[in-house]
């Protein structure tokens, strides 16, 4: 994963981070979110997408790259299909399908998505504090947000976000009950700046992984 040059972060559990938290948010978490807004906020990433047969075997596996710094018609790029370079037809079909969709924007203010003022301390270490932050129910009306666990780790001295993780307490139903998410594993790490209190800058390189398992019912 690398940081891009445009001010947008699309993942649901990160959408609310690029913005100021309310004054009644825990002070250290508030400072970290403020520092985040001082830096660039988009992420380019590479993802591996798999579809499965009913017996659980892999039907197709694709390696895809997303870079928001590129024009809309070139944001998505197909790298591999089943471990092999894609054919021109595969590349054309996938990239056309992905790139013709409108670019998603984070229109809501962060406090409308994440309940920063009610954040609780999940763990304390000498160098950092980890907060559990709930998603507001109105942030995603068709998603059982209470089943999603979002943890934000903030460095005590750097006062910056050092890690964001998300997982499920239990499977959640989506798409009006026609499908359910059975697993979420999101882990994004930021190297803390060399100088405590220094805002995130272009040279900071986040790294991490994200996995979501979605099963259609029936």
C-alpha cells in the first residue's frame, strides 16, 4: 500500500478518519485525527479478489490495482487472472467495468460516521493507547454496524495514528438479508514520524492488509 497525492480515503472504516473529531473526543485521539488531516489522505492499493464454486474451490482469482491519483478511466488496472497476465479481452472487460463507475466520495463529515466522543480505551501500552470506536448506526443503514469492531492505536509521543484494525464480532447480514459478511480482517499500519508531534507527510508509508469474505445466501 502507498499513500497517493489526492485528498480522499475510500474504505468504510477509514472514511471518517480524514477530518476533525469533536471537542469532547478523548484528547489524544482528537490530536491524532487532527494530525491525520494535515497530511495526504488517499491510498493506492493492490487487492486480490476471489470467487468460489459452491463446493468451496476457487472459481477465479484476480489481482487488481487501484490508484486514485490517476484519471477516472485508468484508476483500476487488472494485473493478473488466475496467476497469469490477463488477456487483452479480460483487461478490457474488467477495467471498463470498474473505471466507468463514478468515483466515490466521502460526503459525510467524520463525526457522522464514527462516534469519536464515545470512544473507549481498549488497551494501554507505554508508547501507545488503543481506542475502540463505534460506527454510528445511521452511517450505514443496511449494515449491522454494532457487529464491526474498529480499533485505532495512537502514539503517546507522536500523537499520530499508528494503526487501524477492523474485525467482526459475528457474521452480519447485508443486501437486505440476501448475503452476509462472514469475515473481516483489516490491518493498516503507519510508521510514526521521526519527530513527535510532526504531522503525517508524503514520505510516510502506510502498509497493511484487508480481507472481506462475502457469501450469497442460497
